[in-house]
C-alpha cells in the first residue's frame, strides 16, 4: 500500500497526460481522502459525437438561450463546484490533489471548462482533459435546472466543429445514456483512443 501511495505522490501533469494516453485516469475515494488511485474500466463510457442525442425538452431550453455559455473563463470555480457535495450526491471523488493537478493541466492548455452563467453567476458547467483529438469529460455540476446539460450540448457542438474524434465519459450513467452514451469494451476503446491521439484538434 505504501508503495502505491509513494507512486501517487509523484504524479505530475505530464504523468497524468501519459496515463490518459494509456487509457487510465485517477480518482480519490472521497473529497476528504488525500490519496489517489488509478482506474482502467473493463468497459469505457463514450458519447459517439456523430450520434449525440438532445432530448426534445432540452432542445427547447437550448433554443431559449437562458444561459450565457462561456469557455475557460473560471476553471477554478467549475472544479470547486464539481467537488462540492450536493443533494443528489453526499460526497464527490474530487480532492485537493486532483484540484491542484487539473489546475496545472488547465494552465498548460490541456484542461478546459464549459460554463453556464445566469445573471452574472456561475450556475452549472463541466470540465475535462484535452489530448490530441480526444476530450475526456471529468465532472459536471448544476445549481439551476438543465445548466450542466446545456453545457454538455455546447461542449459537443464545439468538439464537432473542431473535428474531435472521441468524447470519453469514463462511465455511463442514466443521465448520459439519454444523450447517446454507450459502453465499449476496453480493446475497442483503445482503438478509438489511439485514433484520436493520432490527430490534433484545438479546443
């Protein structure tokens, strides 16, 4: 166990990017646990960009322009909000070390946020890692109904426009399945990942 922790202590943004390129990512047991562990799911969640589905009610919300959508304007506030407990989740897996590491990735241009603002306040959004032509969605939050969902719609629009090849969601949830998320076996995921890494896209 101590050897595992010693390895974790040496994680840098560069090590993190190499891990993503190999199909693994870090998580913590909880926001209060300082340790991290590597995750490599047998089945990986992805949203195929060419079959992204917007539910009708949400499409109406998007057309109403209720939210001002910004990109990368307050990354720190987005990851802080994603780390907070909420009514639907008593705890999260985003601890202080993850905040620091992904903040450093943001400074290097490898992490991005999509933000939903309303009346000058951040009310929802998401963040993720960009590598090659792959985007790895990490977490999302919402303080107003549909805010994070609208942010996801705008993320997909941007990824399509910029010719990204892969939107990785790590796992599938009921929430994401409504948008077309599917599970793919690890071997198939590795092929999709390698294809995305062989291209370069600007977020």
